[in-house]
């Protein structure tokens, strides 16, 4: 059976939907499909795209040149054309966004959020973005070309980000929360969604919904597994007609 862990985007997009809707959507996730790539090369090197600073150095590190970033991403893609097509535009858009807004980034080694049933989630980059004004923001990159975070999913995402970054670490209570939506265009340009504080949901409400989603997901996986076992005992028309 495949891993039980749902991705952060899928978990958010299931949030607060009726059970039957969750069952239908999770059923479509369970069915095998060809996956042509991933954004892992970008995720592994996103610090290079947003001018990550190193805490042991007193001086500000200069931004990584775009050519150097492209080289790092290309190396991580190992020549795979699908990976290159997915990750290079994302890396370039992030680099441009950081340059335009004068961003620096600092890495924060904080605990991930553990949700039912023991699944670990980061809900965003492990980096805090520092603006020239001194404003600091935690960021979730919404990378998918299709099926991006819905309005309700964004509210869910901000709420779990609030729990991970602010509630668990009082020193970070005043940081902002942002979702960077990478548009479905040639340049994958970024639009920023800011957190509306009044829309944050209570932790108990979030946990109850995640538990329900996983209960439905487990049921979908069990039904699919039972179906495959029944299919394995089907010897085909030759034996049925004998």
C-alpha cells in the first residue's frame, strides 16, 4: 500500500469539505497516475533563490547570481527534462521576486507540526523572509500549476502555519504569514496572499478536520486494497466459462 501521508496541499484542499466530497476526491488521488516530476530540486535549494543568510557571519551575504542558481537546480534535476521544465521557472520566479522586494532569508530550525495520525508537516519553507522594512514572514509556496489552494484551503494553511510558527514559539509570535501563489503562466510569476488574522481557526477545529480527512483516506485505501485482492482472484473468462 502506498504511503498514507497526504501532501500539505492535498490536505489543505480537503479541509472542511463534506465527507462524501472528501471520499470522491481522495478516491481520485488513490488511483494510479503517471507523475512526470516533482518540485524537490527547488525545495532542496530554495535558500539560494531567496538570498539566505548564514547566522555565524556578521556580514550580509550577496544574492546568488541567477546563472549560479540555474546551475544548481539543473544539477539537482540530473538532466531530466520534466524536472527541468518544472523547477527552473519556479527558481527564476522566486529569485526575481526576492530581488524585486529586497528579501533576505534566515533558516529557522523549528519542530514540524505533528497531526493525526502521527504525520509530520512543515507547512512552508524552513526559512523566514526578512523585508527591507524589517518585517518578517513565514511563507508557504503554492507551487502547483493546477488545483492550487482554494480560499478555504488558504484559510486552513494560514491556521496551521500560525500554530507551527507562532503558537509553538512565542519569540516568533509577531511574524507575518504569506502564501506565494506561483501562477500558471510561462514565467510562473508570484502573487502574494497575506494572512487575514480574523480568519485563523482554532487548533481543535483543525485537528478534528484533519482526523476526519485521514479517516476517510484510510477507508479509501482499504477499499482499494480489497478491490485489488478480489481482482487477483479473478482468473479471467477462460476459467469462468470452463
